[in-house]
């Protein structure tokens, strides 16, 4: 199927092991996403339900992310001039959720102490 590949998908160092450690279901969804990107490109792949892409914020500004499941996020960077997608990171949203809860708790504690 290499002769039909329009886009190339590259993974940064460490991303491959993140993908290997992810649950089997997420690995399967990732492979489907990767195939869609290679054959159709990121614009067409994001039109498919379940693979909607959003731009990153904060430290991830200039990148975009795709939800691969309820709690799994794939961070990417696109170089359209050479038809390349660079996969930066696969992360569990659960870890981010725990950080967010800890931050909310810290703010609430600081608010109570300031009274």
C-alpha cells in the first residue's frame, strides 16, 4: 500500500514506546488513524467521526490534537509543505485530569486560607 501513501507519519523518540504501552484498543484506533492520515491527509481524516482535530493551547500552541478514546490524546505537528505529520506524544487524559483536580484543590485550599 506504500504506492498509495500521500502523507508520511513520523513519530518522535519515545512516542513508539508510549503507543506500545497504551491499551490494545487505543493502539488499534491509532493504527486506523495513521492509515487514514497516510492515505487521505489530516484534513480528510479529521472529517471522520471520532477523529476530530483541535488546535493545541499553551505549551502545545502550533500543534493539534486528536482524541483516540475517552481519555487518550494524540499530539501532532503538521508540515504540509512536505506532506508530513509528526506525532509528538500520546498521553492519557486521566493523567491530565488528575493534575487538573490537584490544581483545583490547591486553589480552593488557598482561597479558604485567605479568608
